[in-house]
């Protein structure tokens, strides 16, 4: 028995050794050919993931193998990994520029990346050789945005009609062009032509449903969507379009019913689960949404869309750090995903990191130049940062390419007003009126521009027109009241508010304006009564609490003021102004612990909010154990408000405490020049001037402290310093 086993082992060993020697004898060319053959076999069978492995092995032996490069690119493309496909397909096209299949795949990637001019250029190359290439015509149709581009695309389709009119896709693309010009009747006819040629075209049924929705025929739209789902129940997007229909009608129960019908293994299962999470999010059921996403991440930890949805949920919950982490996870999977950069920018903005937010938006627009939301947000942030020129330039480009984007006119006109160009702003807002003649904002903003031009009568007419269009619109009424008050007509303003209450009804906001007008007239009892009435109408109207708080502060009743500001933040936890005022009240009382808690609360939500960072730095600087954090916060405040003299004073004094007097003097000298009447800053400047060996300069600062009215804790020190200098 033992001998038998030994003999078998020897035979097996002989076979294994032979196989090993044979393998060792295989040349690199033979290995390359073997991997290429296997890759081609997998590729032809549609097993693209297996093909990837084989083609990558080919390139290990021959980095310039054209067939492997091309098919590796096509495999990535067919798997939807366009980021990896793109450089390979570009390399393949350089080798073989006449391959129209590769050219069209690149055009499609450009289209997805919103690089529309590049997509159109490549499609044009294909159409020069084959004017009836439907795929190229479709790229041109999708890429068309301007009227001339739409007309050129339509002409190309018309020229190809004899060759293509028998195909459903031809008529679907014609309908897409008609939809771009909002010719719904023509689009409906073209989609019906498509369905005559292919009754089971899911795309045609879905597009026809969208046409019916645009025409207001919801029953017909629903019928088309149900037909599409019956044709393609589990593998495509028909089911999700039906969900969108129900969600758009706020019928979330039916939307969830459709989504819950998706089963594991269905082609759209993960997409359906994501949409279910989105629906729960829209309903405000964030915990349900997070639970669904948790299940998705168990199956697909790197699910990009899932990270985007969860990041947005965290934003609404003000869990900014978690939101940033999710958006960054999405970008790890696809660094060129403009949408992820857009949401990351919003998260950074929420955290107070405006500089990083702007950087992310800039990158998003580099990747997707036509990403309107990103352009609008960047313009808004540029306006907030005082860079009105950049905001105006970007909005002019948006309006040129997309003249119906209303918010672009709002931002452009606002930027022009900031740049003291009211005539240009007036022209912008009048163009806006032509685009949206029924939008009350247009006459209101026109009135604002006319005010800036000192054309008060014309401005008043525009404000009145806006109020006629929308009686509950407060902004034009506020502007009108401000104009009347500035002209010394506070009595007329009061009657105008009462008139509007008669037209629009007695709302909290109008009572608030009535109260504010009474305050202008120094009728504090009537103002208090009207603010109280506003709160009776709406207990969550935070501005009324804050206004009452300001009234009580002005009358030196900080206890009643504090109570009102506390109520304001109870109904609006994000009311930073009220929370800052609460902190200041505690600071004035000498209660540094409560002031510190208020500032910490603000900074938890807005870590780079300069006023809170500055004031908290000042509190912490008085405690030896908190000096490091005090410096960090003072530096954050300086970054956020580089020209604020109080911020510079705080940072300068903290640096002085650390012995960094030269830099401290530069900061405090600048602050003292901007605030000559502030005794605290003047005292700090005097101390630093002494340290820098400038007694006469120090003397001037100390004299300002001594001559300042009111009480200042270090006034005695200033007197003593003056005596010593003399």
C-alpha cells in the first residue's frame, strides 16, 4: 500500500514539474497573446470586468498595445466608469482617429461632463463622414442650448430624414429639440411618430408623459408612465420616473409603494432604495432615510449617490463635519464629480469656512461650466465677500448663455448696485421684468435701482406695483416705508402700513412693520403693543422677540431684554444676532461663563464666525489655561474679518501677552487709527507704543484714554502711565 502511494506521488510530481517547466518556458509574447485572447473572449461575451483584468495584464507586457488600450477603455465605458475610460479612449483615438465608434464614446463622455462644445465638435467630425449617423445627431441635439444651436441640430435631422425616419430614436430626438423650444404640441406628435415605429419604446412613453405633465394633463401622463413600467418594470428608469410623478404630486405613499416593489436582484434595486431614502428625506423623516442608506452602504460602502444624499441630510441636521466627510467620500470615488464639490462647498459655507467653499465652487465650475446652481452660489458668496466685480462678471455669462435664469438678474443687479452702477442695475432689473413679467420681485428691484438714482417718485410707483402684484410681499413695503421716513413722513408711513393690513390681512409681518413705524415715531407703547400683537398672530415670528429685546435694551432693562432674546432663539435656534446679543448682555454683567457658553454655541454651528470667535478669544485670553485656544480663535477671527479694528485689537493684545510685541504693535496701531475714540484700544496702543520705545506716541494714546467720557477700568493705569512718561 505504501509503495503504491509513493508511485502515485511520483507520477503527480512529474506532471507538476512538467507543467511548471512549461509555464516557465512561455515567452512574454506568448503570455501577452494568451491574455489578449482571453480578454477578447470576455469582451465579446459582455463580461467586461473579466476583460479588464486580461487587458491590464496585456499592458504589463506591452504598454502600447493599441487593441488592449482601446478595449480597456470601451470596457470601462460600458461599465459606466467614464473617469477611467476617458484617458484610454483618448489614447486610442490618437492612434486611430478614424474610428468613429471611439469618437462617439468620447463625445458621450463630454456630454455627461457638460463639456458641450467638445461633445458637439466630436459629433460634427462623425457627421462630416456620415451625415445620417443617428448617435452623432443625438449628441448634437442634447448639446444644443442656444437657439442657433437648436436650429442647426434640427436642420441636421431634417437632412437625414430619408435615411432615419423609420427609426423611433430619430423621432425621439426631434421631440427633444421641440421640448427645448417649449413646442409641446410638436413634441407630442413626434413622440407618437416614434411609438408608431416602436410601441415598446420606454423612452418615448416617459418623454410623452413629461409632455402631458407640462400641458397639465396629469391623467395622460400617469397612463404613459404606467405603460412604460409595464414594458420595463425592473431594469431601467421607468419605475423611478413614476416615483418622481407621485412625489411631484406630494403623493409620497404611492411613491413609496412603487419603490418598495423593487426587489434585490432587480436592475434598479439600489437606485430604488436611494430614491426611497430621498423620499423619506423630503418627508422630513431623516432617521428613516438614514436607516435605508445604512442598508445600502452594507451592500455598497462606496455608493456615491448614497453619500451625497446622506451628506445633504447631515446638512439639514447641522452635522456639518459628518456632511463634509460624506461629500469627501463621494469625491474619493470620483474626484471630478461637480455635484459633490457643489454640496461640499455648501457644507464648508455652513461651517463658516468661506474661503474653502469658494475654492470648491470654483473647481465645480471648472468641471461643469454650465452648473448654474454653483455659479449662482459663488456669485452670492462673492457679493458677501465684497467682490461685486467677480459676481457681476459671472452672472453676465450665465445670462448670456441662459437668459431665463431669473436669479442671475437678481445677483447681477445687486452687484451693479454694490459697484455704484445704479443705471446698469436699472437696465438689468427691467430686462428681468421682460423675462418674468408676473414676478413681483422685478418691479421691487427696479424701484431699488430708481431709489439709488434718486428718482423717488418713480421708485415709489414700482414699489406700489409690486405690492399690487403680491400684497403680502414685505420687501417693497419696507422700502416704501423707509423712503417715507427718510423724507420726514413717518405719519404717512404709518397710514400706509395700516392700508396694507386692510388689503393683505392682519399678519405677523405687517404688525411687525406697524410696530417698527411706531418706533420711528418714538411711540414706544404703541410699538410694544404691535410687536406683542405680531407674536399673538405667530408665536414663532422671531424678529418680533428680537425687536422687543432691542427696545428693552435701549430702555436699560436688560433683564426683560434677555428674556425676549432667549425666546427668539427658542423659536429660531439659528438666530445668531440674538445669541450674540445674549452673550453681550452676560458680558456686560460680568458673567463670563454664560457669555462663553453663548459664543461656544454659535461657534459649534459656525466655527469660523468672526464676531463670536473674536469675543470668545478675548474672554479666554484672561485665563492662563486658555491662552492657546484664545490665540487660535483670534487668528480665525482675523482671517474672517481682516479689516475689523476690534478683531485686530484682540489678536494684537493676545500677541502682546505672549511677548510678540512687534507684530502686536502693527495690528493695534492700525486699530487705534480706525477707532480714535475707543479708550480700550487707545490704552492698548499706548502700552505697545511704550514697549516699542515711542513715548510721545504712547503719550498721545494715553491722553485719549483719559479724556474719553464714561468709565473705563484701565483709565487709572493710563493716568499713571502719563505721569511716568512726563
